[in-house]
């Protein structure tokens, strides 16, 4: 990723859905003006969803998701439909493609609207359809969706600009409004970032939450200073006044708190991500389940990254060690990463999620809703560490 790139997780996710051979891949190519997806007359050409990051005038950075047809068949087809279902959970706005009388689309539209996902209906291949067929289709689709469908020929480039206009109209109210630091700081405030450069930090680079936080602080015209944990005390001594806010890596929460000036607020990158990407109140409520865990309990740790496990990994090593030290060595802990999140969560007494810097907010909220629907408490790395360290009520976050 170049320095100019906006991380995929912070982009608006636009999913393209429809039956096989409805022209989803051709539409993606038309929208991006690039041959991104393989186009074929053979139904089922698209297998795994294709993600394409780009910029749209009037919207900004977005990710288009080209999905497999949700009418796919056979054992492999079922797996493709599962991937399409997963993509729908990440989708902020859905483009629903029709080329014939709707049937299976109704269930998917109901599913998308059930998660408050705006749906833009599109009739594709209008250059190949007769006028009376288009009129009949339009009437049925409007009755189904409550929206007049956009008439498009992705192959001929007809109607593409109308899709862009519809996307702008359907932008979620909170789009671009999700902030990491929110009203915790204002222009001129001194903010200290405590960032351990351990084995988990890529050589020569900062990790994504640190970069995103730093950029937002600079945009807010804050005075930002950073240091490693071993230079934390020395950094405080050279400042003319205590920092308004200290943001640290969660794994050194207690160390930073013990030396924190009384007037300085304290939080962590993981907690800021939890409040921005998910539901911080749900995470704070969920962490209380730790008090009820026993050696017979079962905990799921969910990482968004699919990185190779490293020594002293916070999710695989440090948090399990902290939990077993508090509860007992018999505590069972399962670890999943990437999109490998179980459908059935009731086997677990607690779910602990990472900061999810690699996921968009829609997907994180879908995981929280999934846990809550199954009555399984869910929390976050930083919240867990603050709780076990006894300082949860001392940390700050955006509400």
C-alpha cells in the first residue's frame, strides 16, 4: 500500500449482487473503467468476491465488491454463496442487478434491508431487452424494492453516471463521521503517543491504528509527540505541561497509567478503534463476563489479521496468559483470524475481538449483533487489558 492510499477498511463498501450472468462483473469494469473482473458468457465465472479500491467523485474512497451469483448451484456453488453472504455483511450500499423477473432476489433484499443496508436496484442489459419487458420488470422491481430501478447497459456504458448519483444519494448518514479521537482533543492540545516498537511492529513502519490516529490528530491541529515505552518517563519530563491525552498500546496500559500525570486522559489505540469501528459500550458491558469465567469456561479470541503468529503476540500469547493467570490454566481459548468467525457462538462464554483495523465498521457491527443475538458477551483487546489491569474506569474513549 502506498503512502497515498486510504486503507480499505475505512472506505465505503459497495457490494454488487445478482444472479449468475446478470452482468455484475461487466458492471464493475464499467464503474471502475478498468478490466478488473473476468467477464464470460459462462455462468459462475466469478468465484471468490473481487475487491477493488478506487475513488468516486462526490463520494471519495470506496471499495467495490463483485460477488458470485447467489443462485449458484452444487457443492462449490454453495461455498460461493457463503462468500457472497459474508460480503453482504461488509456492504454499506448494495447494487442489486436484475435481468429477468425477480424471485430469489427478494430474500436477499430482505436480508440487506434487515441490516439497514441501502439497496439500489438496477436493470442491466437494457440494450438487449424489449421496451415492454423493461417496463414490466421495472414495475415488479419497484414493487419489490420501493425504488425505481436504474436502467443500465454495462456493456455499452449506458446509465453508469446515474449509478454514481444514486450512490451519493444513498450515502449513510454517518459516512465519514466516525472519528478515532472525536472530542477528546481540540486544536493546540498536546497529545503523547506511546508506541512500543516490538516484534509485532513491521520493520521501518508503524502499524495501521498508529498511522490513522496520528493523521487524525494532525488534521485536528494537535501538537503530537511520540515515544517508545522505555522513553515514556523521559518524554513526560521534557514537556512544559502534561499532555491533554496519552494514547498507548494496550499491552503497556498499566505501565503508562502508573506514571500518567493526574490531569492527562489515557486511552489506547485498540480502545479508540473499538469505539470507531464497533460499539464501545457493548464491549465495556461484555468485558464484565470475565468475572464469571471459570476453568471450565471457553473463550474465543478473534483477530482481523491473518498474519503469521509471532512471539509475544498480543492476541495469541499475552491476553491468553493474562486470562489464565487470573482464572486458571484450565481455561479453554480458541483463536480464529480473518473471516473465520464461527456462525455458532453459543459454545463460548466470551468473545474477545481485536481492534479490527482491517475490517470496516459495518462488518464489525455485524459480528457484535451476531454475538448479542446468541446472548454471548463480546469485548475488545484494549478493554480486556484495561479491565484486568484494574484501570477500565480510568480510560477515555469517544462516545
